C-alpha cells in the first residue's frame, strides 16, 4: 500500500484502499505492457473467467473484457482519485510504467509503481486528465485492439466508477466542503469535476469520461452505452445505471 494515500480513503471505499502500492509486486505481478501480447491477454482473461463456469468462458470476448475491466478500473480509481482529491497530487500511473497483480480469483486487485517513482511526475498533465491520457486511453486502445470492444463501452465503465469514487471522496470546490483546501488540491478537484462533467467548460467538452455519462432526473448519473454485463450468466446488471433497463422502463 501507499500509507499516505490509504489513510485518506474513506471506509466506503475500503475494498480498494490498497489498490496501488509501491514496489515490484509478487512473482505473478504482470507488467501492463505485456498485455499487448495476445497470448498474455487471453491467458489473463481466461484466469478471470475460470471462476464463472463454462458459459462465461464461451461468452462474447467483448462482454468478458468489459466485465474484467470493471474490476481493473475499480482497483485503479480509488487510490488514484484519493491522491488527487485529498492530497492534490497525481500518482505516477502511466500505463507502461506499472504492473498489475491478480488475486486468487483471477481478478485485478493491485497496481505496482516501481520503487523510487512516487516522487516523479509520470502523468503528462496534472489531475484526472493526466490519468486519462497516461493510463486510461492506452488501456482502452489495447482492449479494443485485442477483442474489438467499442471504446465507448470502456469509457463508460471508467466514468461510472470514477464518478462514484469522486462522489464518495467529496471535497469539490464550491460544494461547501473544500474551504481551506490547499491550492494544489483545489486545482486537482476542478480538473476532476471537469473531466467527469460536473462542471461545464472546455475540459468537460473534451473529456471522454464526461461524454460517457448522462444526467438522470433522479440525480443518478447513468451510462450512455450499456456495459453488456447483463448478458453474462449469473452476473447482475448495473441497475439504475443501465441504459437498457432505463429504456425498457420507458
């Protein structure tokens, strides 16, 4: 874990409090760049699907990758946004610079930053926009290249998870909780708000995350494009966030 970040994670996000750590990880930690090898990518997805039964394994690979990405993105989002919103600094999470640990169920559970890199600015821009360009965009492009999944599905997965984590962390400027915040935290929070579409402006218009979500009358942010998980046997849909369910109700 990164103690300074973990200490700032609220209990509601405790599942992925240690989603980013410093070091090389265990012998099974996989450099993310290795996923560009089709055999490595397929083996990683096969390990993830092993606990879901034969029906899961024969499902459309795009559906399996979408569901796998939700675990991947959840492990990434909590520590990354905690560092931004609560500490005002990005973690060095450039895609090709980190490794991924898989748990015993085949699920992504922890990212490893090489020792000595925590003080380096590995994102090309500060804030969430830096994470988008340094990590999320290469990840989306890789998954699309490997299985043909539509990028907008993955951007939707990332947007829903990051939106939830950011709301749990709170302390956005102007919401009454950010008073007295250090300038670097305030700047990072403004960037998070723009990237997620909470604030209008150029940053919002350019953000693939903001474009992936649409507001609902209830105040619940739902995705514009279905994540496909409802097609997997034994996997529940994403409920109120699901555009398919919303359309059916209308």
